C-alpha cells in the first residue's frame, strides 16, 4: 500500500511451457508441463495453431484430462502450406475458485518448420488417375518455382511457375508421342532450402 506494507499475497504458480517437435510422418508432436497452484485445479487445455496461410489462432483440440500434456498434430492435409506451424496451449481453471472467477493461462508460442519433400514419378499416363505430370511435393513455396519438360530433342514443351500445375501430355493441343521425356525442377522449401532436380520419365498411353 502507500505505506509500503504488504496487504495481499498472490499464490506462487508455475507457467505452462510448450515444446513442439517435427516428425517425419506428417505430424508435429507437442508436449508441455501441467499448470499448477490454482485452488480449483485445471479443467482442460486448449491446443491452438496458426500458419502463414491462416495467421489467426485456430482451435485444434480440447484436452479434457488435466494430467495429459501431450498432443500429436496431424499436418498431412496442410502439405500445400510452406510448412511453418506455430502452437500455443491455454490452460482453463476448474469452476469453484475461492475468488469467484475462472482464470486462464497462456503458454509460450512455439513455431516449427517442416522439411520440404519432393517425389518425381518415373512414368506418366495422361488418362491415368492424376491426369497430369508434376512433382509430388509438400511444404514448398511459389517463390522462384520453375518446372520444365523437354522432349528427347531438347525442345521445351512445357513450363510452369505454379507448384500445383502439371503437364497434361500435350503440346499446342496435340497429344505428345510415347517415349522418354526430361524434366528440370527448381523450387524453394518453406524452410529456405533450395531444391534443384533433373531427370527423365516415360510417357505411356
């Protein structure tokens, strides 16, 4: 107070500290310590996430067990993103606090960057399942992207700067003949990795 005397003492509490780690199976693993010292205890935890494409916090899950402090976040459906994922945990107090309110506590924010992956098929059938030939990739950016296809004489027959646009097997509206074709890929991963890849594939019908 104005006389320098202590008039109220708060409880001593422990923060919620979050750690996020990437896995190779298209998941991010989250772990945190349980919040303690609320007189009513913890009711549940909220797991939230934001990405570069969706920068607002989104609810991923509600963990209804106060002693459960891990979560595996599946990200396979987000393969078109740049691979940057940020997380935080919110602890919610149980009802019945002696001070008459329900409190919340926010953890630190922890961001992880998934590694980009690129797979190139070795054969392509225009009437097949995919309908076009392109890299099967995840966590790339459109920055500096270039995908080119050449015929066996070295002539450029297809070029795209869109990571999700592929070749349909034609050239100026005409079906390209069966045979061996060559590609050159240049891309950048969301983690800044430069990707350059060249090779050949077979066009079949």
